[in-house]
C-alpha cells in the first residue's frame, strides 16, 4: 500500500498527517492477540514505512522533530501496551535535497531514542 502526502514545509501539517497515518492506518493493522492467536483479520506481520522527504517541515528555526515525534511516541506506546516487538513497525525517513533545516530535523529523529520521544 502506498500513500503520498505533500506537506510543503508545514511542520504542523506533517505532524497531523503522521498522526492520521499512525492512528488510522498503522495501529488498526497491528496484531491483536487472544490466547496467542492474532484475531485482527487486517493485521500485517511486519510493517515498513518509507517516508521520502527533505525534512523541512518547520522552517529554519527547528532542530527537533517538528512535532513528528508526537505521533511516533504514541505508536511506540501502543506497541508497548500491546506487548508487540519493537520491530513490528519500522519507520524509514529517506532524506533528499540539501536543506540544512531538514537535515537537522531528520538527524534529531534518527538519534532520538525512547527517552527523547
């Protein structure tokens, strides 16, 4: 399944789109287990999400995740709540372009761990 979203430099819009994607597409497709058997007919074994971006979501002043860390944090918490392996979902932010602000934002997301998210 592929989803294309153009956010054109708007950090709040990127955060909203990631929230929609995680809450409405990814989380409903997580395995839900009863007695060790997945009862979610829409569940996927593992999900890899590739986000092709320049990372310039919040303008030149932002060095943090431009709000994208918030929906990612909710996904991490949902994986913990459902006792799913952290490799159930993998997010890959693939950067293109030479935008310095975008590089900083994506570098921060790359280097942040559970304590930062």
